């Protein structure tokens, strides 16, 4: 049930409201910005700072490895977008690199949570390992986890991985309870009404509260849920229809996951339900929809990911443009070769 609470699961809104209850809580305890150094705030282990004075999520080598995995795994880009509201590109390698290693606004909510998830993807050696780094993992309908005996084709979720995963096979996705989106101690639990979700307890009796970005509440399925809303760049709370984890200043709901747009110098990314934001102006950049991608355009940009001399192989190396600067990356440094573009995908390390 828990996976039906966020991004892109528009067709399951009725199920969301069932889990949350018909009433909408309008008062929260502790609804404030996260103090510096806690989850949800820029910190520590992202990529090196750049000319915009802001870090990227990953180092160049980590980003190249993660982008190579994204190019290789058919459902991974979608899983990252729905989980973190980071619009990674599975077709243009430089655009993918820009999002993972290029500058990210220093006030991006949930920066460290997102960086940790992406670093996990970079370390993964299989598509399944990469998907397990994210709270929502989209899976192929023929995924063997759903073909095993005892896993229904329909229903409201089945526990797997010793309670670490909820499989929603009829909708072809999995939810991973051990990711930082869920409060510590969350595991696959069965609630009332034939519902299953990543929750902390059955027979919930707690009041709805916010502590920093962490939302705790009881669902109508009688399970106690704890969500770190900063995981996808959101504030703690419910919207007017009872959906948890909302933008600090929610506008109209959006529908196309991964769609990007500029609202002044704020870059908006649709996670399939709401717009998650990147404040380009906070790092002295401007939101731009030119050059083949929507991005925080840094001062004195010298290239774009759509240039004809970008994403071109030369031996094992590939020409890149990220952070507004041209560079060359040797795929051999991460144990890969430069693969020429094909089937709509640019050249990439693979």
C-alpha cells in the first residue's frame, strides 16, 4: 500500500485515500526546515564543487558509472525519477552526467538523501541491485520475483526479501522498505482491508506528526507509516486530498513524470504527481530550456548536451558537456568502453 502514496501512481489515488483516511490533517508538530547536517539538507559526500560554487550529487567517475547503468537497465531511469524527482536521461549521456555530476542548488531539499541513493546505484553491479537502491523500483512484468509461487498477479502487495520489499506485481513495481524514504524499522506488514505496505507497526495508535521532514501517521489499513519527505525534495505534510509529502508551496498537480519546466529561475521536475523544485538562482544560475534540456544554466556556459561534438567516442573516451563545460571522460577508468550511439541513445560508457 505504501508505494501508492507518491509519484506517478495517479491511477491508484483511490487506494491512497483508502490508506490515509477520509479526513485530512491540517496541524502538524515540528513542521520546520531540517537543521543543517541532518537528512534533507545539502552535505558532505556529493561531487566536487564547480564554477557555480555548488556540489554535484556524485563525482565524475561515480556519475559515469551510474549513467552507464541507467543506459543499460530499461526501468532504472523511471525508478529514479519517481523516487527522487531527479530527471536522469537514459538517452543523452551528457544530460545524465549533468544531473548527477553537474552543480545542484545548495538549498535543494533532500540533497544528501538523493546523493546516497545515487551513489548506491553507482555501486550496483546488476539492474536489480540498482533498483533496490530506490524506494520505488519499476520492474518488468516477467520479473522472476513475480513469477515465483505464492506471489499473486493482483491484490494489494506481497512481502518479499524477508520483509524488506513489497511486490505489487499487477502494477509491475516493487517498494523497498529499507531505503531512507522510510523511517527506520519499516518492514513489509499486512494491514486491515487486505492492504500491505512498508510500515513500522500494526495496530497503529499514533497521532499524525512531522519532525523535520519525517511524517508519521496511521493509515486506514491500521498500519503506522513513517516517511522522510525530503527524499524527493518535499516538505512534511499532506495535500488537500490526503496525499503525503508535498512541495513547500504546492501548485497544481502534474501528470508526466520526468517533465521539466522553468518558473522564473526555479527548475520544476514533475514526479508524476507534484513538481519538485531546484532553485537555480541559489547558485547564481538561471533556469534554461535551451540547448536540448531544461537545466540550471551556469554563467559562461561553453557547450550544451545537444552539440554535435558532444557524446562522441574517441577510442575508449567520450566527449561530454556537463556543468556548462566541455570535458572528456575515459570509460576505461571505470572498466568500460565507449559505445557508439544507437536506437535513439547517444554514445556512452558501456
